[in-house]
C-alpha cells in the first residue's frame, strides 16, 4: 500500500505525529487557538490514529 512509492502507513504516522505535536502545544498554550479547534483536532487525531493502527494490523496479516 503505497502512494508515490511512500507507504500509506508512514504517511498516516507522520500526520498523527503532527496532530500530536499540535495538541500538545495548544494544550500547553504555547499556540493560542480556540478550545473548539483544539477539541476538533483531538477528535481528528483519534479517528486517524484508529485507521493508522488498523492499516498496520491489516498489513501484518
């Protein structure tokens, strides 16, 4: 499973890492964002992490 020769799982992992860093920085108030933005990106992080893990499990079968 690749996009342009790069694994979809790797892309998902990098995207999740970026979301985690954003959540950490906005939660610690280093980045000032409204609470709604922080909440929505947290929900997006949970959803993308689920699919990232699911793809990792499926690729190992």
